[in-house]
C-alpha cells in the first residue's frame, strides 16, 4: 500500500493514518491495484474516507465530479449517497468510463453513476440543475476556470472540494509552471470569492473544502 503515498507531502504521517483504516473491500482494493499498475494518480483511501464523510455531512443526493479517472473517488462518494443519489462523472477517456462502470456494477451501485465522456466543463454544461457537492480534479492550469464556471451550479450550503492544493510542494517555491499558477490562482479565488468559506486539509497532496454560504 506504500505506493499509494506517492503524492503525499509527509509520507510517514500518511502511513500512520493509513494503518488506522480498516482493510478496503475487494472492489476498492482492485481499483487501487489498477491505479498503481497504470501509474494513474488517484486520491487514495485517506482522502476517500474524507470524501465519504463530507458527502454524508452535506446530506448530498447529487454530486458532480470534474475529472473522474476510472471512478475511484466517485466510488467513495457513491457509498455515502442515499439509494436514489447520483454522482455525475466526467472524463475525456472512454476506457476510464468503461472501467468505472464495471467497478460500479460489481459494487451493486451502477444506478448511482452517470458518466460523461469529454471535456469536463463542456459535459457539465450539458447537465441541468444544482449540485450538493462538487469535486474538482482537472488539469491544474484549468482549476481557476473550473471553479468560476462550476461555482454557480453549486447550491447554497453545498461543498466544493478540490485535490492537489499543495501540488507536491511546488506552491512553496518560486515554481512558475502553468499548473502551479493555476493552483495558486484557484487558492486565491476560494479564499476571496464572496459566499465562499474555505479550509485546506494538508492530507496527502492537500484537499480544499469550500462551503457556499450565499
């Protein structure tokens, strides 16, 4: 399980916390194995547990994920949704969509999944209504635009969550790559947008949680 920590800022702390978690069920274990074999970044079980907690705390029934990969984070979210809940996923790779659908079928939760293949923000625009929770894990240079376009679709009292807010420590340096600039600008936005109340959890590579208060 150590390889899941590749994006962690403090590996020993994460290792300690990982050892406190119960063993993953077979479906989640296979998803983690797939991510490691592919070298595909995914949130890992610690952030997965946080997503479940936040989804339940928000009383969410409808969740949007901007950048879903093969559905690992969506699986955690879906487990915290009521039977009639829905997680709307977006990803540009149809193979990821097929993998996610198969995992959800195995878990008996396919009815909770709606997977859109294509550009995340374009696919979001094809949906209607408000969402209770949003999770963003796009290319980091797209974070500011992603927030600005998605924020109006989040209900008041909803949560906007984003991954990689510490960006492997690059936010602490003079790194000026587009991805790092994107993370910094997004961070500025979530702390200065009216009606946004934000905290960043230094878990793994940093997770921001923003409550929409108005």
